[in-house]
């Protein structure tokens, strides 16, 4: 779904029918820049594993469990993609397994999973902003921020399911 940034971290969904559109985009990232369709590069993905784990273990609200789940999904996707990369021998080509492996690699989209870690962090930060006394958002805008905070993990679960199905089909 297309999102609109109202403040530095507040995200409002443009369409009340965003859930229908998200089902078409499960294998890809769910956020975009202000008025175009280009994805922002995942920021958490730029951290070392050690730095991410340190940040996750700290007494800070983000990154949190949703970001950890997305990074875990990306690691699982990377392992599946590695398995597919090894399915390129001559006998794999002849049996058609190599073609299935190539299809799987195209469906995994590790970058989209890593973007979901950022999406989770941004959605939670926006939700936290609604808890402040000086929050200037309307009740409808707050409801949209709350819906987005719930949507992000839902999309991650759906994306994981789609990848599990793709891996199952590969096997």
C-alpha cells in the first residue's frame, strides 16, 4: 500500500482498501516515499549483525520484536536462497530442479524482508508519538497510525507464509 508521511515518523494509509492491495504485494516491501513508488533502502540492514543484536538487547523501544522477526525471516530466506544456488548442477538442469531453484531465488526478496524491519521500527515510533500529550493528530489520524502499527507485522507474517510456500514448492 502507498503511505503518506505526515510528520517525521507518522504514517497514514492513503486507501481504506489497502489490505486488498497488500495481498498483491506480499513478496515486496510495503512502504514507499512521499509521492513516488521507489522504496527507501533498509536502514537496519546496514548495521552489522553485532550492532543490530546490541541495539535489540538494549533498553530502547526500537528495534523491537517485529524488526527481529523480519531480520530472522531475511536470514531464513538467505539460507533458502543458498540452498537454491547449489541446485544448479547438470542433473538439476536436466530434471528441471534448477529452474525451480531460480524461481525460488527470485521469490525470496531478502531486501523486502529487511525493509519490513525498518517498516516495523517506523510504525512503532509513529505509534509512540501518538501517546504524547502534545500529539497534534486527529483521532482519525491516530487510528490510522494504530492500524499501520498492526498492519506491519501482519504483512510480515503474510510475506513469510508466501516464502514458506515458495520454499515448499522448491522442495
